[in-house]
C-alpha cells in the first residue's frame, strides 16, 4: 500500500495536466440505459435498411455500440451512413446521461485536482456533447472547459489513435511527460503509449484489470480513493 501511494504521488507530482477518459473513470454512462440495447437497436436499424450483411455475425451480436459504429466506418468510411449511425449513437448517449452512475470518488478528485492548480481535459471516444451534458449535471463542467476532445464524424481518430490526447496537449501547451492520462480500456492505454503520456489505468473489476495488464499497463488502481488520498497528502 505504501509503495502504491508513493507511486501515485510520483505520477501526481509530474502531472501539470491531467487527461481523463470519460466513460469509466468519470462515470458509467450506460449504467441505467443498456449499452447492449443501444447496440441491438443500431443493428436492427441497419437491418431495416437492408444492410444486414454489412456486419459480421460477431458484430451483430456485440454488446458495444462502438463496435457497430467502427464496423460501418470500416466498410463505408466518411460516408453519410457513418454520419447517421454516429448521430444515432450520440442521441442514445444523451439519453443515458440522466441515469449515468458517477464513478466513486471521481467528483471530489476532479475538484481537488483543479483546486490545487492542475489543468484538466477530457479525451474520449464519446461525443463531446454528451460529456458536456454529464459534467453540467454534476457541476463539473468548469473544471474542464474548454478542453473536451471526443468523437466527431471523422472516426479514424477514435482511440487507440492518439489524436484526442495530442489535441489536448497542443492546446494546453504541455509536453507529454508533463501530463497524466487516466483511462480504463486497452485502447486508452495504447493511445497514451502512442502520445508518450504516462498512463494510469482504472479497473473497477478483475476482468478490466486483466485487460489493462495484457495491454501493458503497469500502474492500475481499482478505486480512485487512493489517488484522492495521495493528492491530498
């Protein structure tokens, strides 16, 4: 425990800028509005347009709506169809905001980090519109403005591409080594690696922890509480 606290204090000490993934470290966006249901609805909508064969069987059975979105973009990149699917996903994400579940200790950690002088940014594969809606509902929007970087219709820049991280670093005028990225997926870990930014993995269960370890993450916490305590210390 002492070793973890020391390591967290080391990460904090080097971080002039803290970049956050959104869905996971800050909240569980689909806690009350099933992501599986959203994925199924997107698949049904494509099938209704005669595009069933656009997806593989695994893609049709996915519980992750982003899998459907990426699949459409791979077969019809930068098309009107991609735009429409992305807008449908954004609509469902917005519907999920009122029932999103805040990640324990995320709100006080964000406020404390901001209060001690760090600058904060969001780098997410979710829609920035959705991020703003959620942060507004928690009274946290001012902690991040104007640095919210996320999904557009140009899906080539979704993580693991480091584009959103690089945009934040450039806009905030900080070198990668002067930042810290908090994420919960292998794609977050890879985006951080490509951007040269130190990475802290958040894993709310053993399954997610294993995925992060396989992706190469070496600093992982199962709760944000030790990070908050290290920051206060």
